[in-house]
C-alpha cells in the first residue's frame, strides 16, 4: 500500500519546488512544526520530487515515472527513511541489522497507509542507526543520480551515546553532504536538538493545515478504512479535535488528555486565586514529562487560536487581541520546554503572563 498523499502545505511545497527549480535548495534541512501536521509526509514528498525523472519541472513528483512509483511505495533504493525504533538486542548491531529493522518499521507504516502513532518512550535513533546513515551516505546512488535521507523525529537522536566518532561523522555529513545527497530532518521539538545539529541545517516551519484540508484527509479511503473514529463525534467535532494536525487523531486519547490539561491552564490563568495557579503549575510534573508537556502547550495554542477566532467573529477586540498575545507567550514557553527546562517552572511563568490576557 503506498503512503497517503500530502494534504495541505501548498504554499510550503511551492516554496520548496521553486528552490529545487532554481537549484537553491539547501542540502541539509530541518522541517519543524507541531506534532501531527505531516512533516515526514512533506519530507518524503520532497524525496520523491528529488528522485523524479522530471525533477526540475512543475510536474515533479509526477507519480508516473519508475522512480516516483518506487518512491511512493518506499521501494526506491536511494530514498532512505529513518525514525525512532526500539533498541536492537545485542551490544553492537551492524548496518545490515539496522536496515533490516528499519525495513520492518517501514513495512508496518505502509500497511496502514502511513497512519502511525508517535514513537514510544523506549524508541530512539541510537548510535548504530547514526552509523548506518553515515555509511549509507558515503555510497554512490544505486539507481539515479541523487539520494535522499529522511530522519523523522530527529529530537530522539542519541548521537553522543558513547561514540564520539559516529556523532562527529554525522555532524560532518550535515555540514558537508555530497553533492548528490539531501538530508531532511523533521522534529516537533527542535529545541531538543543539539546546537551543533541546529547550526548545520536550514529550518523550514511546517504549519497546521486548514480545516478543509483536514476534511479532505478524513475523506481519504485509506484513512476511513484504517483510522477508527467511530466514537470521536461528528465530522465537525473531529476536525475541531484535530486542530490542523490530523496526525493527532491517530493517538487522539493522548491528545484529548493534552487538551484537558490545556483547559486547566487557561482556567487557572483566568482565576484570581494564586493558589489555583500554583497547583496547576505543580501538576505538570518534573523534567521527565517533557513530551507530554509539549503536547499540552500545543493544545493550549489550539485553544487560544479558537478563542481569538471567536473573539474576532464577535467583534470583541480585547478577547481576540489578548488571545493573540497569549499565543506568543505560549510559543516562548514551547522554546523553553524543548530545552529541558522544568515544566513546573515554565507553567508558573506562563500562567503569570497569561493571567492579564485571558481574564
């Protein structure tokens, strides 16, 4: 089963297409954006474009040439997709072990058309995988004139794990990839990437998609057949739950928890009781809760966007303006959260900034 088509991101894809046509596309990219907006889908679409036989035309990826057909089903030998997996047993898995394991992971994702949950807490991109990336990148393309590496959830990279050589080799690869190589990292928590990695890539923001694009995603037969949303409500309710990030629907139970926690933060910010705000801040957990806390902040952004929209429709300039300023405060909090700052401290500071904006 081929992967789903990319829904939305038209402006971003046109920007990328233009860069490819003008031969100005950076060799090392970071696609950064909220979880569930389709960053890895966009990265794989770019991979198909770069491998397409009509690469520098408006038709790429054409979907018809041999390279496109193979890339769409992830059979193209020059399109390499790496993402977090459980650590393989054994002290030192080799490149073939990693390729075999990654092949199993890709097959699992293909089986559901590319509808997969976020990586679990025990999954990562370990040093053996980094070595496999570096070694594969040193080889000539197998079929065409180009090769593409997509590294999803790159914040899960454990490059410094007792192997300085592998870490340095990967940094060198990012900084000076071969002329026939493009490396695309994706991340929902780019602040968790090391500064040495961030300094070697060009970041592109991948935004949420429109409600119309979410509806188109939901109407896709593959989604209808593989994603059980029977108890999630009406289409309108499901679109609202997605909040422009349809991938959230795959693990919607966790997303609903994040939305609930985000509403608690908003309610606490609107409360005159400082004790309530303190209890909510302490309820965020310690530094080990980073991933869940990032989801909560993302949910808070979604709620504030809705608050701003409702205020604008009602002509309430104060509510709409306050929500817009609150979103800026949440975005700053996200930067702190992705840098491993204690969620309790981040929430306490955020509540103080939100209080005058959401009352």
